C-alpha cells in the first residue's frame, strides 16, 4: 500500500492545566508501538535528540532499516520522501526522533500513541542551545548545552500536585552535559520545560522555553 502525504493527526495524550498551580493529569491508554521502514534517497537518516531539525544528531539510521516507533509527536516541519509534515517518530532503540516523512508505515494515519509519557526529550524554542532528556528508569535529567549563546541551559520541572518549579542547570558552556538525579516517587509524574537563562540561585527569568513535556518515574 502506497503511503499518502496526507497526515491526519489524532488526539491522544496527557492533559495538563497550569493556572496558578500546575496539575498533572493521567494519560489516555496508549496503543501498541508501530513498525516502519526508513526510506531516504540512499543516505543515512539523522536521529535527533528532540523533534526538531536543529536538535543534535545523536546517531544515524541506514536507509531500508526497520524501526519500532514507540510514539509520535509534533515538531518542526520537514520535507522528505513522503512529503512535508511536522510529525516525528520516537524510536527508543535509536535514542531519539526521526522525521516521519522518511518512514514508510503503510498508512497515511498516525500509527503510534502520542509522546510525552515515559518517553522523549525536548529542545528549547528558537535558536538556542538547551536540550534535555528525562530518564524514567532512574529519574535523572540529562541537560545539554549545544553552543555558546551566553546563557545556561536549564530544565524547569514540577511534580504531581503542582510542587515546583524546581531547576536542573547546565552552566558548563558549549558542548557540556549535566546528569542529575531528581526526587520523583516511583510511578510519579514530572512535567518539565527546557529553557535557557542566566544562572541564579533565585527564581530565574526563563527564556525560549520548549512546550511542556509530561513523563514519569518508572
């Protein structure tokens, strides 16, 4: 079956409310992961740390490789083998995201649940240097600084019930990373944004924050 360029984005996922205090809700039941085949003009496809074309390429995957898609999310627009789309596929075995425009799934529909629960990572918005991943297995944040933009990379996060914000900083400069354990109860929720800011022990003025991501401690 030839895959069409039409993308119908289905609604699935976690509903969050943030009015004064943050409330983290439950997730709709996820469907099973899907499989697909990478289809490029022949070159390897970049696997990105976050679902944007400017995020760090953590590795590559060969044309023709079979991949297991854990979930899908909306990121930057990419034009690839199957047209133009903002849909990205999270592939745990590759440790990141690939643009869905380079993946044959046999469907013009969304084929996997929405990302944001136990999977994924983020990049700050605009032309900034912050990237981060929450590692559910042992409740660690990994915060990366891609380049020298004059700011520190920072994750602002909240816990179930609205406690927070708490912060995980990377002030090490270009090319550095920070791996920090955070206290999230087993099975508990964490909601976070990836931003940049001037380092401070007081409440920082967060800039260029990503959309909020919901995750949990396994």
